C-alpha cells in the first residue's frame, strides 16, 4: 500500500508514520515529489489497521497497490523516473533520447576505440560493448573479460561516453563497478533473482532487458527485485520476444513501450538490433521506437561487421549509423523530444 502525505506534512510527521510501519514489519520506500511525499509500505497489510494510519498527523489517504509489482508501478510514483548515467547524462521523462551504440563484443583495444570515436562523432550518448558474453554455444567467443572492461574504460576516457556492459555473474560485479557506468542484465538473466538482488544493493544504474519469452508483467516483476533492494536507477529494455515468426531473430514488441509507460514510471529503451537480428531493419525499427515514445535506443555498431566475433549480421556500419542519427533527430522533434 502507499500512504500519501499532505502537501504540508512535516519531516517529523513523515518519519513518525514510517517508523510506525517499520515496527510492524513493513519495508519502507519513499517517493518525494514536488508537492507531496508518498510512503510505499511493502508487507502484510493484516499487520496493521488501515484506520489507525489514516488518522495519523500529516496523512492524506491510504491507497492499496493492486499490481503484484509495487515500487515500479505508476500507483507508487506518478512522475517519470529520471536515471542519471555518469556525470552528465540523464535518461527518462523529457530528457533527450539516449542512443547507446557500440559493438556486441569488445574484440580488441583498437576496435573499441575506433568504434567509440565513430559513434561519438555521430551523436551517440553512451558506448555499449560486451566484455563477458553469454553465448548459446560454449565454443563461441566468450568475451575478453576484465581486459575488455579496461579497453571500454579507455575508450570512455577518450570520448567522454559513459559505458554500458553486461553482467552475467556476481563474481564479475566488482570489476564492472570499477570500469562501467551502467550494468546491463541480459535477456537470459531476467529471472536470475540472486543476480537481480545483487545489483539491487548497489547504486549504479541497471539496464534490464526483457527475456525472449517474458511477459511485460514478468519484466516489471524482475525490476521490482532490483528496486526492493534499494536501487531505484533502473532502465527497462524491450529487445524482442520469441514468436512463431522465423524471418527475424525476434519479434520486436513495440507495444511494450507505451504499455510499460502506462504501468510504470521507469524509463524504457528499445534494442532494434537484437529485436530483428538484421541490420537492414534496424533503421525502420529505431524510427518506430522513437515515434512510439522510447526514451532511448541500444544499437549495435561495428566497423567491420563481416569480421565481427558475434552478431555481425545485425550490426550497422559507422556510416549507416551516422545517417540513421540524422533521420532520428527529425522524428524525435516530431514527437516533442530531442536527440
């Protein structure tokens, strides 16, 4: 349930209500808006009488949260969440659409530095690249590990682009916290609940990808795991789901963008590269994602896709990416956003 405090409620009154709930075993989460404070109380409602809360000084009303996900819901927080990445970048609400670009895998120091310079020149806001790679085959390239993280950090220093990279194992968290700005939880780990709890205990932003067979509600419930541990800096990512269609790698579910924005306050980005698996479809799906309200895009870019260690078929060349960025600016403007 959520306890909505009066606009003029004092800090003493807010603290008194929160402490009373804590004593009854509730987990307490605050949402402080411009006009009023909302207290989210997660726990067994039978442990306290609602009527007893309603008469406490400063309390305006008590509202039950009907959704199974609580902290990520619009019922808990009406305003859009803005997630800050690094020192300068913000994503969500009316901030500029954030384009995160780079290769599927960090393959060498030279490769990632070249691509970082190219995507920066074209207007990308952040750099993506995998150092630890989850692959279907155990014989496929698994990434450069910590060495790849160091190359990403070097490219970041040279370009000023914050780094987004995937975490697969809690044992890899420490070096990722050191070298990256955003922790990506991939589609395969959307219901790896111990991993979700682990990233929930840090303050670094988390980009949570929807699983290929996951419903929107399951995506939101996975985000709930992270928020419930204290980390509110979560970005949701639609990256396509598995359907009976085989022409594309996945079916990019752009319905998810407005649906998630209706149900949740968290920012939403779209990955048209994994969503289609085909580079020549990325431009159209990127345009559609911006048009339907996405807060950002996650696009794979490689300087030599034909030689890529992974996902070359869905990667844009730097010149194609540059042309796409020009087109996206006009589409963003048409829907009242900037790029």
